[in-house]
């Protein structure tokens, strides 16, 4: 499979599909290069975003990645963890 401009010089098309739960929270975002899954805690706080590349995404250099978020007892964001390290507030 090749990725690039078409025979007539047209740009590649990109589509994005969003999946939501019954209360409207984003659960997943899918496009040609990756799927991102979103997880929440019982307090409706975002806990993680996990990216999983498709075959096309891997060809483009898209890597798997997980971001995680931590909160204090008052629900304030106190830490973000990425593959590159953690950021504390």
C-alpha cells in the first residue's frame, strides 16, 4: 500500500470516526493511521489516552503511545505521564 498524492495530484483523503458513550464522553477516535482509546474514572476524569497505530500508521512512523493522568482527592490534575516521562503539578 502506498501513501501519497493520487494520479491526478489530489491530496489523500482523511476521515475520522468518533465513538462516544451514552453520556457523550469520547471513548475512541479512529482514522487511517491510528486508534486512540480514552478511559475515565468514576468521577468522570480522564485517566488515559492510548494510541494504537494501524498498519498504515506504522508505515508513516506512528508509534504506540499511552498518556496517563492522576488526580488528587479534590479532583485536580496532579500528574501527567507520557512515554517521555512525568510532569507533576
